[in-house]
């Protein structure tokens, strides 16, 4: 079995902690392992209690599973957020424009950008 692949955004594995995470590194060094384990257990308890779980459909023996999370916060610098924000705004605008172009004058069909049979088979758009 292969080890899980992950990205070490903090830089701990390379012994090159990013400046953004230096205070987290210090907190981790000062916090006993049993305290971290207790906080993780508390978080897992709350996740289960308020239903932050998912089921694996089709697996009759599968119990509800917790949404994966990390007790250590993921930090995003202003520069990283600025780039993410621009991409997210672009994505939301594109997603919002698509139904408007399909539902209103059906311009996307007239422009031939997407085969009409793909759009017209959608119950709220296609023939009644």
C-alpha cells in the first residue's frame, strides 16, 4: 500500500517553515501532543453532533464518516488570497452566466457553443 500523497503547505517536512506559519510552528512546539489529541477529539465529537458527515452510498456496511479536516489551520497569505479571489470571481461569473444564456434567449444554442441535444434534454429547459 502506498503512502497518502499530501502537500505540506507549512514546510515542516522540508525543515523550511514558511514565514506565514512561524507562529503556528511555535504553538505546535509548545503544545503537548495530548492537548492536540484532545482538541482533535473535541472537534470530531462536535462534527458528529452537528452532522458534518457524509455517507458512502452503495456500501451497506459504511457508517457515516467525518468530513476530513485538519486541527492545524490552513493559512492563506494576502497574495495567495488575491489570486484565489480573482479565479473564484471568474468561476462564479461563468457559472452564473451559463444558465442565464441557456434559459433566457437560448443564445448559447444559437451560437452553437454546445450541442443543443445536451441542453434540451434538461427538464427545465427542454420541450415540455
